C-alpha cells in the first residue's frame, strides 16, 4: 500500500456552532487521489462551553457538487477542552470508493465555540 502524501490541508480560526468551513480547493484533486486516509486534527485557543469538532470527508465527480463519503464523519463531535490544546483523529478505510475530488468539511459544536484548528491528512492507495 504505497504512501501518496502527507499534507496540512486545513489551518483556520473557526467561530460559531454548526458553521461549515472547508479545506481549500487547492487540495481537492490531491485528496481525491487517495483510496485510504488518516486525518489528524490539532486545536488550540479553544473557547466556549461543551466545544466539539467534526471533520467530514466529502467527495465529488466534478469538483463542484460534493456529498459526504462516509455514513459517519471520520472525526465526529470530538470534545475539545476550553483553554487547552487538544487533538482528534479519524480514518477513511477505503471501503467506499472515492471520486476524483475530495474536501474536508469542518464544524464546531457547543455554546459560542471558537478554536484554531489544523488538520493533516495522510493518503494511501490500495
């Protein structure tokens, strides 16, 4: 199983519950090239109460219309501690085929959540 890439594909300051943020379209073709992925998220400057982070993997055949690839996001409502740095990880094991383009959809949950979030992705082919 050859290793294709390891990239930081998301680095943003997020604010607000259930507001969708997306990885840059510059990474869509790269993310779509992998059959399997590991996602590692690192959060800091977290504020708010009961803060959670969700990172979903979306795929597209045309680069414009995206749908969720997996039934449950790889990183699903993982708790973040206010005032502390923390992390979360998730996987796409490649059981569902990908399309040519993929992106990350990131949302925070909780009450008045704010956080700086970085997400690295390691992609592999079968």
